[in-house]
C-alpha cells in the first residue's frame, strides 16, 4: 500500500512539475534566440495576416560593407523577415525597403505598414499617450514577400567605419552605390539571386528606389520585378518654391483644394463635391488655365488674371485679396499659415489633417510642422527601440537616428546647377526590363510630396503606351505617412496584395 501511495505521489509531483515547466517550454516564438558570430541576432516570430498565421525568422544586426581589398567602409544596420518553411526560395519574393529624408531610417515603413508589428495610433493617426506601444500588424506584407528594412549610412544605427569620412556616403550617387552594394551583398549571402525582387521606398526613398532600378541593372545585372513608390518625389523641381520656378504652384493646387475641402473652407458649390470629383476638376484647371496664366507672366491680360484669381479663391478658400498679393503664386508656407489664420491655427506639412498653433497669428510661415513634431516621431522611435530590445533581443549603445542627426550636408554634385530628376533612371530601367511593374501611392493631404506632382512627372517620362500599362496609381485620404490613417492602412494592404499578385503572375 505504501508503495502505491509513493508511486501516486511521484506521478502527482511529475504532473505538477510539468504544469509549471510548460509555460517556459512553450515560450513565444519571438523569444527563441540565436546569436551569430558576427553579432547578428535571429529570433522567431509569427503574425496573423488575412486570418492565416505566418511564421518567420527575424534577422537583426549589421552588414559589414567592405571594399574589394577587404577594408571595412561602413556597417549598415538592417532588420530582415523571412518566412519559415519555404522549400524553394526561387519562388519566394523579397522586398528591399527604405525610407527617405535623405537622413531617415526605415522605421516608418517598418513599424507603420509593411513589417509584422505596427505602432498603435488613433483611427485618424494621432499619437496616443506615452509610453507608446506597438501591436501585431495584421496588414503586414509578409504573407506576400520576405522583407529587408535597410538603414542607409548615417541613419538608424548605421555608421561609416572608423577612419572613413561619412561624406563618402552622403550624396545621391554615393547613397545609390552603398545601398545598391548592400542589396547585392544580402542577395548573395542569403542565396536570393533566384528570388523575385522588389524595391519599396517612401519619400526620398522613392528617389533612391528609382535610381537603384537603373543602378542595380548596370552595376550588378540585377533586375527587379516591381517597385513601390510611396509618397513619391522623382523630380525635385516639382516641390521647390523658388523665384523663377513656376512648376510647383499648379502641382500643389489639388492638395490645397483637398485640404480646404477637409476644413470646410470652400463655398457650398465646391464643398458639396466628393473629394475625388473636386480634385479631378482642380487638376484640369491646374494644367490648363492656371499653368498657361503662369507661363504668360507679366503679359497676362487683366481679364485672364481676374478669372484665375477667382478660380484660385474658389478652389482654396483663400481671399482674392490674398491671392493677388501672392501674384497668383501661393507657396506652401503661405498657404499653411493663411488657411486657418482666423482660427488661430496652422496646417501641417507632412499631413495637412493636423493643425498647430504659433506664438502669434501674424507672419507668412509656420513655426513648426504639427503633423511631425509630437505626432509621429516620438511614438515611432519609442516603439521601435522597445520592440528591438524586447522581442528581437537587439540592443545598441549608439543613438538611433530616426530622422536627421547622423546626416550632414547632402551632396548633389551629380546634378550641379540642376534639379535632381531620377525619372529618367526609372524610364531606362523600364525600357531595359519591359515587365518591370511600378506602383505609385499618394495622399491627398500630403504637402511634402504632393500626389499630383508625382503623377505629372511620370506622365512626362516619355513612356510608350505598352510601358504606361506597367504603372499603377493609388490615392488615399491621408498625408505623407499614408498608413497612420487606419482606413488607408487597411486599403493599402488590399492594394499591395493586388500589386504583388499582378507582378508575380507574369513570372514564368
């Protein structure tokens, strides 16, 4: 009898121990950690997308950038997500992703829309109360493609090697070369030459992506299948408000009209229109009557002048007196200060749905961008660093440069005395690779890279009809960071699935 009792007690203790041990034995996948000899950290994770669980490996750390003689030139920080249990990598797409600035880390696309985690914001895109948090991103693109988020030298944790001048990386040409080299190294090291390849960039990242499309072809004979251009700027003449350059004024006008419509500053005749109908009408006016008036300059007849003043007032909600004072040329700073001046508010640049307050209501420009300061920078930086340490098990003593800080003066020596225009690089890449697909995304409330400007540039690339079919445009009721607006984030996922499916369908 005693033996039976001892046996039963032993079983009970084993069962109790197993119950206590189970939680540790079944740690969350993201806590399974592998540290490689070069300091790169690999962790396991999973995310549910479209109702299906996607298991993945996250790889976090540095890619040493060395010259052919073995000299270390820089360490580029990256985070890569690769789907687990893929038997044939040649059939699994990979997307190389980066943000803009120049001087911005890849934090925005990483933690805002494409990666498996996203920063928690309000439905509109407001920052919540600190400390900020992140959550599983059910709208991630990881179900469609493996992802590599790249922080160019001087952004994030990426740095030039000791003794190497960081200026060697801080220019359009230098940046294209270093990021292109990273892509080549990663592709070779991870045996991904056979995989369908995509580039995804936001803001200046679209400038980089367009330049890379040609550079990768010419330097490494690497041909990408698709390019995603989010809040695109391909020709900087379209966004530079300087004396003698009239191009930005008509290209910004549809975004002015969108914003005035958003704040209900238009007359009932135009306020009653839906946003798409309104902007299409304004676009037509901008490239016809308005553009012609600006080209005539001081020789514009008074009757035409008055007609344009009247239309501009109706489409912007600004007074005819103010428009006359601008000589028909309303620059962005003036608009952002003037629209809500009587309300004691200013309008955001990155996202005109956000407002701020200045020291006083006089002046012709705003003190700061209310859609950036305190709205997105804090939550994203805090959220990423928390995520890196907590789930990716990666820490670094260096300052993480979210935007600026690590970048000095940018070098545009390749376009001395000209505007940087990478549209021609994209055209060449599309000509060399006839199946290359391009997806252009824009926000109606984006004043940093207005949607109509990118549309104008692409419509002036000189593409043949068969090439034009390879470019898709999608516009959202959001600003520069389209995805902070929850309805737009959800739609972006639907549109991304469609783009990848369309592009991959042609691969035989």
